[in-house]
């Protein structure tokens, strides 16, 4: 072999060695971060432990959030909001605060109760009427402030609504730690399905089913026969009206394809999990469901609730389209209903408020049959003219323009000019305002009304987290009512790089004191190898170093990953290698 060949071979081996060292250091750093995350949770719990009495305070609407839980009180005119998360572009915040919303008075109360569950999001909460009302809560996740590390809970809590007390139920056999799962009440059992667990280096999605008995306070893992849904999170899970089982629809999962490239999948299939036999000889069976009607377009992050007369409700969501270097999300604000008894999907068409003159002039053409019912709207939906979209812009405090969509139903738009000519302002319908398109909002039904709170949508690289509240009467299906308007002043957003120098200084201090003896010995033995890398210049910031040496580190990553690896993945690995090297040199 010639000198040139030996030199090239040496470069490849050197790149492999460098990548292996970087991978090992990243692994050790991840382990330290996970330990720090557990310590951070313990620190928050120690603060909560200082609460000794129940304190209820009238308050404005809760701060913007998503992936919280919104539940209807079984006895009172109240909704219960717990937990959630907020991201401002730079830092992730997790909550464990508890709010009660009075649906009659349109007022909020914050309730500080001793011994609450730790802060979390993407958990599940179920209300049961027994013992004066109880809110059962399972699982969820806690994220580090930088959003890079996650802790998944497997704890079970109950809020006794009659006494305002939290209680953790510590019994063996609980499902593994997870978030994005679903939990519903079926007869006297809490059924838990699916979810996912993500660590610093891997992730797993579940399709297992667990049951918690509200009578014996015991967990059991079910072993249904038949073909089960594939592993997934964030699906729709609804109990059948007769309590014999549950319906599973949709969801999201991702897998690692070639060269560790992650590929996401939005599911749109449907399954029925049904129980058979008596309690002691109870058996469960999976079967696939082929619903009729107009199924919602594929999406994830939709909100779900159960309406009257055995109908499941699906609102909004997002469909992400991945390109080579971009991820574009198509957000929705439509509402679909699923008739569990008839196994049929149909879109919910809002009627709008009409004057008496309008009703007389339209006669049968306007659809007298079925007026006042969702099913009547379903039959007329195909003949009705599509809605007209009106664009409204809101300017936030920092000057960012948010575009909000308002919808005028087609029938109203069709008659608007005639109404103005014949009646002027008299008898005209008001413009129907709908919630803006969003994902990960919270939804629940109380007294036949659908309540929708918060969630998020994206504009470019910026995420808007909401704290608005809407209500829709499911019997009238006329229009959304705005109970809490979105406040543009709450839309804080910090650029990832705008204030990065302070954070980098903190990271540098942590890196200086965090190396163990093994790393120090490694640095001495490999000092000669590292001299070949581009040196960090005095006072050079991380982003400047990464920009200046990007091509070198991408080349190192390419040599290690091979020619078949995607450019985007190679670039990410190269940037990570540069960051690790930079921190090690500080």
C-alpha cells in the first residue's frame, strides 16, 4: 500500500476513534444530566412539601400551556385544569398547579393543596363520581429546562374533591413510566393503553393494556386476544356507552430507520377492545373497526372528548410534513364527531344564529328537517356551501404578527349581500368566530357543552402557546362562544441564540467541574490526537467556533457514518461533535 493509501486509512481510523470518544463523552454527560433531572424534581417536591394548608385564591385565567388535563367536575359546575407545559423558545416550564373554572360565573380559582403530584405534562386524568368525586391521575413526563432530557412517571394519584386532598396510591404492578398514553373509565376500572418513553439515547412506543380496579386498588396487565393496534401514543380512546369496552383511533409513533434516521408515522386505523365474561373469568378481545362516513384527514396532536348520546369528539391537530431540512406543520381547527353506536364519522357543521326573517325566506331550502341536532347537520353538510375564511391579524407586544382565522359559514356568506340590501343591519347574523387552528389543546364536555382550552400552533420557527377558552353547545351546534380571549402579551418568545452567551458560560462552568478521573486520563492519553483538531481561539463563542469549523466536523462525521448517511443527519452529528470538543477545551 502506498503512502497516500496509508494516510487515508489513518484519517478514517482517526475519525472513527474521535467519534467513539465523542459518543462516550455524550453518554456520560447524558447520564449526569438524567441524575440532575431527578434532583431537580426532588427540589420542586421539597418546595411543595412546605404547603401545609389548602389555599384557594380567585385568579385570572391560567398561563398559556399545552398537554395539560382538563376534566369536568362530576357534581359541580366546574372544570378542573391540572399541569401542562410551556416553551418560550429557550426554556421549558412544567406545571403542577391546579385550577377550577366555574362554568356559570366564568371565573377561575387556583387551589394550592398540600402534597400535590410532581410537575408534569402529557399525563392522563379521569374523573369518577364515587366518594364525593375523585380525579385520578397517572403518568406523564417532566422535561429539563433545555428540553433535552425527560423523566417519565409511573405514579398514580387521586384528588379527593370532597376533602381537597391529594393521595398517592402506591401499589405494585403499575405500567412502566410513560407519557402520551390514554386512560379512560370503563365500569369500575381505569384502563391504560399505549404511550411512549424517551431517554437521552433511545425511545420506545407501547401498545400494552393495563387495568386498575377502583374496588380492590390493584393493577393488572390485560392479555387480549386478536390483532392489537401497533404501538403508539396520543390516540383517541373512548369507552363504549354500554361499558363493554373501548374504541382506539389514530395516534402517532416513530421508528428508527437506516442509519438511525427517525421516521414518524401518523396512524388512522381504528380498533375495538371488548370485554367478555364475568369479572373472575373476564376475557378481552381486540378487533379492527372499519367506520363509515367522512373520516378526519390524518393528523396528530388532536384534542378529544366524549359528548352526549355516545359520540366521541375530535378537534384540531397537526399534520407534519418532513422535507430534507425542514418540518412544516399543517394545523387544523375543524371538529369531527364519531358515533360509537353506528361506527360512523361525520364533520360537525355549525349552523350560526339566524333571524326569524331568514328562516321564513329560506324555507325548506335552509333545512328545516333536523334543525337543532348534529345529525340533521350531517345530512345537509354535503349540500351546504363551504365556509368563507376571514383573516385577522394580532400584533404581539414584541411586534410579531399572528394570523388568526375566523370562519363565516357558507350559508351566511351566501345571504349576506341580500340581508344588507333588504334589512340593512336589522336581523343580520354576527360573524362566527372559531378557535384558531392548534394542536395539543385540552378539551372536555360538561352539561352537553364542549370546552376547549389552550394548545399551540407554529408560525415559521416560532411556537405560540395559548390560554384562550372556547365553548360550543353540542345540542344547538350554532357557534363557538369565546369565554377567555387570547392575550397577545402572554406570547413571550426568546430566540435560541439571542441570549446564548450566558447559557454557554453556565455550561462551560459545569463542564469544567463535571469531568471525572476517567475522562481526565483519557484527555492526557489522547492529547496528541486532539491537537489535530481546529483549536478554539481565545474568547471564541460556541456558535462562532461551530460556524468556523463546521466543514471539518461534518467531514469527521461523514468519515465515521459512511457515504450513505443523509446529509442532514451527518450535519447534526458534526455540530454535536464540535460542541463536545469546544466544551472539553474550555
